[in-house]
């Protein structure tokens, strides 16, 4: 069964350009993962410092491969310097049909 989630975080003032660049690079890498089905980063229209990233992975194994990727660890380590939260806030989703 697919693993579906969204991640949210708020970028600190002054870090907008750096995080946008980091997200573009991460998006390219994640979309190359064989188990990734969707990776869609957004910013909130009313507040572009608020990020919302919708993610779908083929299954639990594909998600585990994603979270253990070296480039993801590097991204998350730097991201914590640039966001208001301690890390991305994850919400897991279940399909209705």
C-alpha cells in the first residue's frame, strides 16, 4: 500500500531564497527515487514562507529508502537552521477509497 503524507514548515525571515534553492535540489533528487510516486512542494499563497510538501511513495520500503538517503539527511540538517519548527511536521494520510 502506498505511503502518503504531507510535510509542513515555516521558513525564518531572511532564509527564503536559501530554502527555495534547497527545495528545488531536493525535489529533483526525490523524484529520481524508484519508489517515489509524487513529490510536490508548495508555498502558501498568502504566506510564501509557509511550505507544504505532498509526498507519495510506492510502499513502506520505498519510504524507508527515501528517509535513509544521504542527501535527505543533509537537507534536513540544514533545514532546521532555516525554519521556525524543530523539523518538518509530518501528517500521514489514509485513502478513503
